[in-house]
């Protein structure tokens, strides 16, 4: 079991306990554990090889949860979780995936109307039975029906973060098989696409492919082998992810890597170009069309060179003008994770984060950052324990004191005073101006009422921008990749207004958000709207998610100059001045 699966089970336990109406503290401890596990850099499976000892020093993990981790890494099951699944109908977990339906609502549907799965919920909404419940009306039924539709249209693809973990673990395993000389995940994963249909792994092999295929099928996390050939096999992992593997001779490895990295559209365009040059590109190599003579294939660079191009970074291979740009020497200068100097979206345990301000700051310092903005939620976001005016003022004081301490110790690090203020349904902000004026970095975001019409939602966000009180529009489309479609909003209008008011747009690096997406980022770049790449960290290890943000930015052709948090603090502070 990989960390993401263990985290998922802890989330499920928390959900199931909440549906049951269990003690909220207990619920919270499982949610916290899920956050911590999601963020661990090291595989729990590896850590648990030393037994409970190996799990001793994970912060925020107590004895009960440690035992469950041990059990899961050893047996692949959690008896406590299994027990809960016997008490609560399993279909209810499906209901929780419907956007806007949390454990409390699911419990009401179950107890009052006997609804135990998504199909039941859909039927009840269509039969107008939900409106018989207190607090539910015609609007809520419409919302739920739309959310069910969204959910159905999105299932079948995996979140990039989870797919990376599974691919990484599989890759480590394959590398150890004798005869394997190289092993790289290709496909959409190598292009860092925001959702992954299946994982494609290439293995270069110096002798018999059959031995590699045996090893591949024997991977402990394989649920079943879908198909098996001499050089190509497909398996299904326990987590429900499909993996294709191809075994390739060394001399064709570059050609195969190029081919299986895709995208299909990029490959077709590249092949057309080769044809015009009298060449033929296939997964086996580049060949002269007439004579069939071999031209290139060992490395990707060779393949691109053979058609007169420099190597094109995988993130750009979507046939969005990259071949022309490569030809004319106009490829973007690729952003690097080392270019990022600070994180401007960080939560602490004052709202729904797992760590204190001091712990998060230490984590940011450890990453080599020069600054970090603490941006806890405002009071409208009740489930996240959002801060009211009084608590924000107290936090400001605490940050000032903390910065003083850092200064005295000679640390070149600054905590910016910030907030993630809710943009309410009417476009007003959830903190008074007197509070916002005291902050260095105000994020604003929509957290509810997602089903507004496009014109209403656009107006709502424009009003937030026009307040002149915000610096950054956080997760601008509100999408959750595996469960919620973006809300309808006129992004061109939002960007034009943002530019006018000096408001930056966030690229939220959380793997389930990646919001803005690649095409919106390209639009921002075109329009000259500055972008901030943030992690929305709720725990220390979430800082690592910056990698997903940076690679998504690369997919949008963003360069260092387009990203505000690549600037040193002084320059950043000037840019954050509100207009
Ligand atoms: P996914 O799995 O849906 O997230 O997206 P990909 O891009 O990983 O697609 P996949 O797994 O179907 O195929 C991997 C790569 O193999 C794809 O990016 C390009 C290449 N490929 C697959 N089918 C074709 C094809 O019919 N023509 C060409 N030129 N390339 C193909
Ligand atoms: Ca794929
Ligand atoms: Ca595939």
C-alpha cells in the first residue's frame, strides 16, 4: 500500500465516523493523520520495514494510528476500517464524493430517507423528495443533480499526485529486476498532465524481455494482469490504476520514449514534419523513407535533431505551437522549482492546517525560501475553523513577534501577514477593510455557492477584485480534479480586471486543484497577468506540492519573469502594493 492509499483510508475512516455521528475530536485526528500521511516524503511501506520503531517519529501520529499504519503496510487491510464499512452502507462513501455533500448531509439522507448510494440520491432528487427535508429546497436538488453528473463525467482518470506515487514505487521495483538498464514513466505522466488515464512505463533491457515481464506481473501491488505479450503487458493495480509497460532495446529507447511520451497530437505533427523531410518516425527509430536506412533512435535528442529541432520539454508536447517555436528558437525558458523563493498560500492550525505558524515557517526555511505568507481562512469557511477579526488581529501580533525573533537570530526569512478571505455570494469580502489594510498579502477566494450562473459568478469575483483590498485571487476556478467541475466564470474578464487592479492570479499546486490550469496560464501569460505559484499547504510536507505547480506552469509556457514568487522579498513587496 502506498501513502496515498493509506491517506485515503484515513479520510474514509473520518468520513465514516462522521456519518455515524462519532466524537468530532476523533474524526479530526483521522483527518489530520490523512494530511500527514499524504505529505510524507518517504514511503510508509519502507519506513515500516523496521516495525513500529520506524514510524515513531512522524509528527501528529499517535499510537492508535501508528498501529493501523503498521497493519496496512503489512496486510494491505485495516480491520477498523473494514468494521466501519460493515456498519455504514458502502454506497454512502460514493455519496460523499458528490460535491457539496459532506458526511452530515449524507447522514441525514440515510436516516431520513434511507438513501444509501448515489443512484438513490439521484432518484430522490429527481422525485423532489429532498425538499421534504429541513434546509433543502428545489435549488439544492438541482445542485445535487449537477454534482452527480460532474462526478460521473470525471471518474476513470487518476489525480496526478497519486499516479506519480504509484509510478514512482513501480519504477523503483522494476529497476531492481536483473537485465533492466533503464526505466522511465512516459505518457501523460511525463508531460505532467493534470489527470492521468493510465501509467505508461518503458524499460530498457539488455537481454531477455520475458524475465522483465515475469517480474512486472509479480509486482505485489498488482490486482490482475490484463494482458501479457513479449514486449508489451498491461496490469491493473490494487488502487484501480492501469499500467502499460513496454520493454525496449537500448538502441530504440529514445524513439520509444519520444513516441510513448506523446501527446498523440504532438506525435502526429512531428511525424508529418518528418515525412516532409523524407523521414519516417516510429516507436523503433527514425528511418530514411526511401531506403529504410536507420537515422536515429537511441536518445530523444537524436530523434528531434534528426528532424532539425532542439529537444522539446515533455510539458510542451501538446501540439500548441511548440514545434514551430522550437524551429524558430522561441521555446520558453523553462521555469525551475529552484526559481521559487517563497510560498504565498500557507495554512496553520489556527484554521484547518495541521501545524503551527512556527513549524510551517521552519519548514519553509528548510526549503531555502526567503518568505512565506500565512493565509488562514476567514470565518465564513466554518468547517475550516475560519478566523474572525479578533483572531486575525491576534495572529498579526504573533507574526510580528515571530519576525522580530527571526531578525534577532539573524535569519533572512520573513513571514508575511495574510489571509485567505472568502468572497461571499454578493461579492463582498469576509473581513472588514480595517483588518485587510493591516495585512501584507490578501488572498481572496470563492468557497461556496459554486452553482451560480456565469454572469453572476463573474460579477461576484470582479467585485472582489475591484475592492482594491486583495493581492491574489486564489484557486480561481474552484475545480477539484477528481470530483468537482470548475464553476462557470468568464476568465478573460477576470484576468483583464485583475491586471487593471494589480491582482495576481494563483496557480494552486495542490494535485487535486492545479487551478489555474495550463490553458488559463497560457492566457494569463498572453495578457500579462502575473501568476503566483502556491501550495495551499495544510501540513509541512505539502510544501513539496510546489513541484506539481511548477510543472503545470511549464505546461502553460510560463517563465520565471511571469511568476511573482520568483522575486526577492523587496521586489515582491513592491508588487504586492494594492492599487
Ligand atoms: P492518458 O493515459 O489518457 O492520460 O494519456 P496518454 O498521453 O498517456 O495516452 P496513452 O496512454 O493512450 O498513450 C501513451 C502515448 O502513446 C501517447 O501520449 C502517444 C502514444 N500514442 C498512443 N496511441 C497513439 C496513436 O494512435 N498515434 C500516435 N502517434 N501516438 C500514440
Ligand atoms: Ca497513459
Ligand atoms: Ca497507455
